[in-house]
């Protein structure tokens, strides 16, 4: 049995690892010649970390995961702590730690785990043909490949999705711009073992420790889409948007390297029911494209892969196994996308009264409610 895997992102590499565990041969095709991730880092929550261990890649998490032991929210303007607590109860409840990781390092190590020379780079799929027993991918370089099934992990702008659904889907602008990057750890910005978030005016500034003595940072600002801003104006743009904000925020802006800071207009796709067609399955962002507001897009791609593997462990018929994958994943991924959308709206001031109510809640939060929310999301994954 041979699977064509389209895309060598987190989803594609997880899917390949999961199918290999079931003795299924995989050929991986990646559009770009060199991987250039759109974001600097990712928080892999415990559901994702468990999936990585299940797929034999736990060592990557252990090596790359930053020491994130505490969580705090601070008032953006005064810097006053609104809430601050240990994440230890969460670790104890789910028996795993969260791992904020460099995205480039994660993708690179996942590809190395599989074997870099076995991934076919520069292969951009443009057309799919399928019969009951085979799938053929046609690439823009004029070549093609045929297998018994296809796992389409070709991201949020998936080409294969239109074939599976029979229609194109629009991406929805979520209403805010995210800048992200890495800086050296500086305790004048935030404690070195804490996920720290400054909030105010529907904006936020977040800092997380990753391995190698670095902070992953991101700034979110509600803005119209299509502004003429880029790397060259990043420092002055952020200085303007965060004028009057607390000293650690200014220190962070002064520390960033515009050359390595990404600016992304955040989108998602309204969840849909169909994730598969016969012997083709969508997986990762091609199947469920979410805002990053609960840090679950990559984690859920890993979950997809684990469930796909579980389906093939139980069922040998391709169509039945793939249908079973869809049934097992559909509601979980819809729930995560909508949860993230809701969180996105509250965080980014879609209705400022609701956002203010959230700020007020944070001032009386002792950690329990946030930990329950995180725990429920994590335990909703396939490995509990
Ligand atoms: P991708 O990572 O997009 O990979 C798709 C791959 O397919 C790419 O390598 C691409 O080049 C390739 N490809 C595309 N088209 C073709 C084609 N036609 N032919 C062949 N190959 C193709 N998730 C988390 O879990 N935690 C977080 O903290 C988090 N933070 C985020 C922050 C930001 C700012 C953003 C934007 C996202 C964040 N996410 C997070 C989401 C996460 O990045 C995605 O969910 C994850 O990368 C999805 O992986 P994927 O493999 O499905 O898609």
C-alpha cells in the first residue's frame, strides 16, 4: 500500500510517521525547494506533545521545548500583574508539559527524522485524479506520481481541498495582524520561565521561552487588512501601535530584528464537514484552518495524523479507514476552530465591552479557570 503525502509541514511529516508505523509506504512531495516557515515559533500544547511521542518524535519536543512553567497576564499600560500562576497543576493533570518550540527547528527536525533525502522538494501539486483504487498527483514541473491513496497536507491554501469538496473555500480575515519573531531572553522583558502576555485596547504582546535561551514573541493589533506595512517599517509601526505601553513592551520592541520579524494578517476558514473523498484525506490546515488564538493548529494536525494511523491499525480497507478518520476528526477540529475564533474575538476587542469584561476577570483569576480551559482542550485529543 502506498500513500502520496502532499506537503512536508507539520501535518505532512506527522502523517508520514503515523502511516509508516502501520507499514504503509509513503512518498512525500513538497512545493518549495527550501522550507521557510511563516512563523517564528509555536506552542505545542500537551495534546500535541503526546502525539509527537506516539509518533516516535518525543525527543524533538524534549530538545526544543522551552521551560514554560508559569503563566501571567499584565496590564499593557501599567505593566501591573493581573494574574500569575504556576502551570504545574496542568502538568500533573495531563502528565505532560507544554513545549514552545522554534518552528524552523521543529520542521527541520521532523524532516530529518523521516530522512531529508527521501522528501521530494520543488514538487507543487496542481491537479489530482482519482479512481476507486488509485490517486495521481500532477505537479507543476510536468511530472506525476501515483499511489493507492493521498494525504493532502498542503496547508490553508490547499489545492487538493477544492478537488475533495468540489468547490473553493474563502479564507476569512480574522481582523488582526500578528508580528512574531525571536529575541534573546531578557528578564527586563519577562521572566525566563513564564508565558507572559500584556493586554490592553484589544491588543496583546506575548512572550514565551523556547530552547536555546530565546524568547518567542508576538504582537497582535486589530487592523484592517491590506495595509502597506512590511519588515522595513516594523519597529516604527510597533512603536506607534504600542505608544504609552509599559517599559518591558518598549524594551522588547527595541530588541527585535526587523529582518527576522514576520508580519501576518490572520485568517481562518469556517469549518466544513467533508474532510475526505474516497482514497484522499485532507489533514492539518487543509482540513481545518484556524486562527492561532488557542495555539492548536499545529497540535491538531499532529492529532489528525495519530488518528489516521489508528484508523489504519484497525481497518485495512483504504476507503473505510479514511472515512473512519473523517468521522473521528470532524467534530474535534470544528470545535477547535470555533473555540479559537471565539477567543480571537474576545482577545482582539471585536466587542470592547466583552474584552473589558475579560480583562476584569483576569484581575480576579487565580489560575484555576484558565487551567481547566487548557486541560479540557488538551484532553479532548486522541491520546487523552
Ligand atoms: P503548513 O504548515 O502550511 O504546511 C503545508 C506544506 O504544504 C508547506 O510546506 C507548503 O509549502 C506545502 N504546500 C502548499 N501547497 C502545496 C502544493 N500545491 N503542492 C505541494 N506542497 C504544497 N499552531 C499550534 O499548534 N501552536 C501555535 O502556537 C501556533 N501558532 C501559530 C501562530 C501563527 C502566527 C500562525 C499563522 C499559525 C500558528 N499555528 C499554531 C498554526 C500552525 O502553524 C498550523 O496549523 C500548522 O503549521 C499546520 O501545518 P500543516 O502541515 O497542515 O500546514
